[in-house]
C-alpha cells in the first residue's frame, strides 16, 4: 500500500475560503442582530452591528469577484460553476445522497451538488448586494422599488437571502465535516493524502 499526496487547494484558494467563511458567519450574526436586537447578542450596538455587517459584506463581495477572476485566469472556473453536464449528473448524485444507490457517481473536483451551491452563492450574494443597496438608500434608488413590489417586499426578499445562506451554509459545513476527512484536511493543508493499494 502506498500513500499518495495530491495538491487539492492552492494557498490562494484556502485563504479565499477561510476569509469568505468568516465573512459569511459575521454577516449572518450581525444581520440576525439588526433584524432582532436580542439581549444575547448585545455585545454590539445597532450602529456597530450595521457597520461590521457592511464591512464584511464588502469583503465577501470582493472575495467572490476575486474568485471568479482567479478562475478565469487559472482556467478552473469550470470546477465551481454548475453546467449542463452537472445538471445531467445531478439525479445520480442525489440518488446516492438519499441512499438509493450504493456508489457515488464519479465527478471532477467538486460534485454537482456542491457546484450547485457554490454557483447559487455567487448569484444569491449578487442579489443580496442589489437589494441591500436599495434598502440602504431607498430615497436614491427609489425608482427601482416598484420592480420589487415596494419596500416591504424588498425587505422580505433580502431576508430570504439570509435564510438561504443560513440553510446552505449549515448543509455545506455538515457535508464538509462528515463526508471525507482527507478533503476536510486539504482545506487546511492544501494536500490530500490517499491510500492506494496496487
Ligand atoms: C467550519 C466551516 C467550514 C468548513 C469546515 C468548510 C469546509 C470546506 C471544504 C472541506 C471544502 C472542499 C470540499 C471538497 O473538497 O469536496 C470547502 C469548499 C468551499 N467552501 Fe467551505 N467550509 C466551511 C464554511 C464555509 C462557509 C461559511 C462558506 C461560505 C458561505 C464556504 C464556502 C466554500 C466555497 C465557496 C468552497 C469552494 C472553494 C473553491 O472555490 O474552490 N465554506 N469548504
Ligand atoms: C453587499 C451586501 C449587502 C448589503 C449592502 C446589505 C444591506 C442591508 C441593509 C441596508 C439592511 C437594512 C437594515 C440596515 O439598514 O441595517 C439589511 C438588512 C438585513 N440584511 Fe443585508 N446586506 C447585504 C448582504 C446581506 C447578506 C449576504 C445577508 C445574509 C446572509 C443579509 C442579511 C440581512 C438581514 C437578515 C437583514 C435584516 C432584514 C430585516 O430586518 O427584515 N444581508 N441589509
């Protein structure tokens, strides 16, 4: 038996990943507080929580754009963006995850489910930024309000983004820590160690 080591996540991807993960967690908790300033989160005040949320929203926004740029330059965008082939492969992958088939279908770096979540995060975050900016200055962006059905609907749509991020982040973390310890380790060290039997 030999142990093979392969580079899975270059340093830039790891830095990107952990900065993005931290930013999304901070955005979730500060937004939770601005939505409902309960005592248990009272280590911040409303103005502070708002400010921290905006700073980390900008950071996350920048990181996502940087990741797409990195993907274009290194030609690895296909690893994270959900495409037609992934759509075809998705049923087989879901069958495996819902215990209806024994073997996980082969896939490239990420499986179709992960790619669907990663791609949706890019799009949903863009939508969060758009609705967030209109919420922030609805006197200036007031012309756009009718497209969303008014201020209350806009607020509700922005809140749905929050629920989406909470649910998918929990799913992502659950799968990351339960699926393959070698892959989890690779998000820290960059390398994945595989046992190979001849
Ligand atoms: C403790 C929390 C987390 C853990 C343990 C974790 C772990 C992982 C692991 C192991 C992978 C690689 C999956 C694979 O190789 O199959 C990954 C990828 C990824 N994770 Fe996380 N993650 C966490 C939180 C987050 C959060 C909060 C976000 C953002 C919402 C996030 C966004 C991503 C993205 C975008 C990728 C793909 C990286 C790429 O662009 O190549 N992760 N994560
Ligand atoms: C560039 C990105 C974003 C901008 C500019 C933005 C901006 C805003 C603004 C202006 C508000 C109204 C309250 C206030 O003025 O503080 C708000 C509320 C909120 N945001 Fe964001 N946001 C962004 C991203 C996000 C993301 C990614 C999430 C979820 C993960 C989120 C979750 C929330 C929640 C839960 C509320 C409270 C809604 C309510 O009380 O109904 N935001 N945001």
